C-alpha cells in the first residue's frame, strides 16, 4: 500500500504528466512522510514497540495507525514477569494508533 498512486496525483495536477516523470516525486514524498511519521505503510510483518516509564492513564502512539492485532504487556519494574493487559480493561485502542494504558485497573503488573 502506498500513500498515493499515480492516478491519485494526476487528478490534482492541472497539466498532462507522464508516469516516468511523476513517479520519482511520488516516491520521494512517500519516503519523507514515512521518515517523519515513522510509519511503515507497506508493513506486513509483526512489529514490536517498547515504551518506558509510562504512567497509568498515559497514551502512547504506535507507528502503525491501524494494527490488525494488538498485544499489550506491562512491567512494574525491570526483571518483573509482567502482565498481559486485556483490551477495554487494561488498555483502550484509540484512533490513529494511540493506546491508552489503564493497567492499574487491571491490577499491578
């Protein structure tokens, strides 16, 4: 999946442009957006993200805005076994890849 296709861009360009001259600009724009946002729009692999010193009720933002599957594990301290949090009681998945952590409602990890 890409941010935009050549046909998407051609709808907004007022003059006729050939694909060969337009593609490098589209690739550069997509690379810039990916680099700035940290998002991988073509990702199909499993992504693991780690956040440190996150308080109860805090909202963290994932690189993937619409994860197909999400598993959240909270650790009270380094070396602890941690607890897997359950959606809607341990965390809420918000829009645009944001996750609100509610681990104190779940119990001490």
